[in-house]
C-alpha cells in the first residue's frame, strides 16, 4: 500500500463531508433541488404505506442481524432513518410502525426513534414495548423471532433493510404467505441475492443507502446522494485518465 493512500482517503472523506453539509443548507437545497432517477420499488412502497394508513394496518421495519459497531452497520443505520421517516408518514395512523432487530444496539436505537416520533405526534399513549423487539441474536433465531413477532401484529407492509443472509428467505416466504408487500435491501451479497429472488421488490447496491432520501428525508439525506453522484463521476474520470496515461 502506498504511503499516500491513507492521506487520499482522509481527504476524500473530508471533501465528502464538506459537500454534504454545504448542500444540506436550506438556501442551497431550495436553489438547486436535486433530481434522482425513479425507483419502482420505492413508488410501490409509498403506495403501500399510504394504504396501510387508510386501512389502519401497521408497517414493519426489519433491521437485520448486524451490530452497531460492525462494518455491516451502515445499512442498518439507513433502516433506522427509514423507520423515522415511516413514523412521520404514518403519524395519522392508529398504529405506530414496529421494528425488529438482531442486536441490542439497534433495538435501543429503534426504540428511541419510535418514542421520538410519538412525542412529536402527541401519541405516546399508543406506544408499547412490543413495537421494538430484539428478535434473536443469531441469524436464524432472529428470523424465527421476527416471524413470531409478526403474528397478530396487523402488519401489511414490510421493509427489510440491514445485514441479512440466507435466513432472509424465511422472512420473504412468510410475507408471501401473509400476502403483505415487502421492499428489501442489504449490504450483504447473499442477502441481496435472496431478496432479488424472493422479495416483492429489492434494492440493489447503493439504492439501499438512498431509500431515506427517496422517501422525502432530511436535506442531509438528499445532499449525501448528490455528493455520491459527484464522487462517482470523479471516479470515472480518474479511471479514464489512468487508462489514457497507461497507453
């Protein structure tokens, strides 16, 4: 490894953070509103969540089995942001969204997100302990616990966003039997393969990290996508320049 590579990595992180913070400012956000490509799965999710509000049913966000202190946590953190946004969208519903996770850290964070949404919507009286569950600390125990948590829960829409493996097939099969809509995405290649084959709609690659922004999240979410697009464009230029210099 070159001695300059750590320095380049730090500079890229700093530049990304500066661009994200700059573009997330309200004035700049309104002046240069970003436009993103359409994702069919997200459009279907919006419709399904709207129907859940009308029908008085519940939305379930599954955060997977990753830990907060693992490299697999970014997808779970996006799941938390999605849970927060779903809670805002379903604020007029009789049922708060529920969350299941495979680690104590994500269970605590999801409880905080749901409680915070309940405070903002003055609906703390409808909060109970079953809305945020630690379903299991191993892969298949997590899936089995999640299936048990969904029994008689009134869930009609499910979002799987986090670190999943082959056990995700059990969740998709259960959703198919219960005839619920599900949108799924994972940082794991195994989880992505399972979701692509069995889920109603699947998020591939960086689409997992874009879901909060597509649901109308905070300006910071939108700004991060713009920064990602810029870095992707710069990376393409660097690759082309490197190929030309090699020739």
